[in-house]
C-alpha cells in the first residue's frame, strides 16, 4: 500500500490467528539526522548507508542544501554522500522551512550559530507552538543573536551570528534532549569547543548517549564529567563511512503487534548493543508478560524475538523511552488490570499533546483513562469501533492502528501522516500480518 494510493482513512482488518514473522525496520531517524550533521561539518566526504528515507530526513537534507552544503542522496538505496565543509557554514544567508521536523529545527538552529550571517528557520503551525527558548538562551550565552518570533519563545527563529565567541553554556533540558544534542553536535567545530551544563530535569537521556557516540564516531571527543557536565574539545570532524541501524521506535510497532495478537515477531538488526534507548520497549513488554529473546551480544546479525502471552498491566516510568508511550498504551488495552505510564510530561510538546490527545483517542475506543500532568492510567474495558483522529502525528496513527489487529472497526484518519518517519509502514504491517488473516 503506497502513500500515493492511500485513501483518506484506513480501516484495519483484525487477524484470525497470532501473527508470525520477521521484520527489519527502516533506518533510525534519530541516528540519520545526527550523522548527517557531523558529516556535513567534517573534513572530506562521508558515505551514510541505511539512511532513513522519510519526510523528517528529507527535510533535514533540504535544510543543509539551503545552507550550501553539498549532499548527494540516493534514496532508493538509502545512501547519502555528504561532502563536508570542514566546520564552516557555506552560505551567509538562508531561509529554511523545517515543516514539522523538530530535529531539523533544533539541530539546524544550533548549526547556523557557527556561521557568519543571517538565518531564518520556520515550520508548520504546530511547530510555531513548540518552545525553543531553552536552546536560544544557550546560544545567547555563546554570543549569538537568537530570536523567536512566536509567543512562548516558539519559532520562527532568527539567528544573526558572527560566530561563537564563548566556550561555556548551560541549557535547560526539561522540554527536550534535542536542545543539548543540537549544541553538542556542532561543538567540535566551535573555536574553543564547549563546556555544556545540563540543568533541570533531564528527559530522554538515551538520546544524549546516542549523540555522544555519534560525535565520537566522526572523530569528536566528548568528555562526561558527570551526567550534567559535558566537555567537548574543538577537534572538528573527520569523514567516514557510517551505517545506520534500524529504527527502534519504528520496530516497537511490530513488537507490540506480537504482544497484542499473542504472536511471535523477530526484529532484525537490533540487539542489546543498539545505541537506541527505545529497544527497552521490549523489556516493558516482558514486564507485561511477553517472552523476549535477545541474540548474543557478539552476534553479527543481532535480533530480538517477542512472543506474546497473556498480558498484565504495569506501572512504568517511560521518561527514557517516551517515543513508545503510545505504542505501550495500545498494548495496555489488552492487558489484565490497569497500566500506569509516568514521568513523560515533556511529550505534551511533541507533534501533538501526546498525553491529552492520546487520552481522548483511547476513550474513543472505549477505554477508561485517567489523565495526569505527567502521564496517564489506562483501565482496559470492552473496545468499540472508532474513527481515530491522528492530529497529523505519525506515532498516533501507527500505534493505534495496532488496536485494529484485535478489535473490529478501528479506522485511522490521515494515514499518510506516517511519512514523517516511516513512509512504508502500512505495507510493512500488511506484509507481516497478511498470512494471519487467511
């Protein structure tokens, strides 16, 4: 089912038996968009393989091209050739449409601070509601003129820079770890490097670990003096051939499908050594009653196999794996007893309010849901047919489509919104479950 042929709504057909299969998720968006920043700033030409082809990654590449970077993309082969600028921003003036891509907005805002000129970054109406003031405050500490054009320090962003003039900054990390990641990614190309202090309640910390590992893969040096103080030396970057691992957040949908249908699914290309925190979603499923088998750490072909069993509700802090909150919520509808999801207040500032709007859609399906400021409690109840509103949020569409594997009449509106991170989701899901419908 291609995006071009998708109707305005998709009604999911329930399976007749537990699903069985193997699946390899597309390349990680988070790794792709970090790696391309490092490669763009490197000395020499980098080849990135396994890159995710999606709206978010194409928007990032388009933004880099608008800044004058030389990128050759062969999306059919998931391969990018990026000719590095040796730490310089080629253009002194640019307007960048980040659309709905949060990583593009945050990473390129940090990137253009290295330049000498005037840059404007804007996006969708929802992007103009997503605060970026914490990042702009940090850039001001570094001597960069940074302004937000919407109320609440939200985009559009205007950056006027003559280069970074300081080597110390602190950044509030309560709203998003991407602010700190954006600064860290460009820090090796700052004149004196960067001493970065993270303040506030840290969220999504595995993504910070991912950022550090990718920096070091391209020749940077990131010293953690403690979990809140980073020192990044002014090493610059070197080009390299870099392979992107499958997206653990995307893989979570197939793991959840196994749990919901009492099936067995093997996730190829992911294992204990993955740099993505969202592989711990599988551990959450294990707590709920699934059997999870991990390949050997030394395996050259890592995999995770999830076998669904009778499910029970759990109480879980999902701060570190918050992109999978909605996926776990879908699984919780089929558990015995309530599921409590805590410590994810920051997901209210995602593509949509992923607490309030998720609560609304779960209730539409018949669940009893108690919304809290930092999460929600889901009480399973008899499910009913429902037309799910997706709020142009890819994760809402993919997560709640899974409910339709067990419950009749689940209709997903605007199914094409999945193009943001997983354009082939509907065909991949159909391929996995088709034999279980016969």
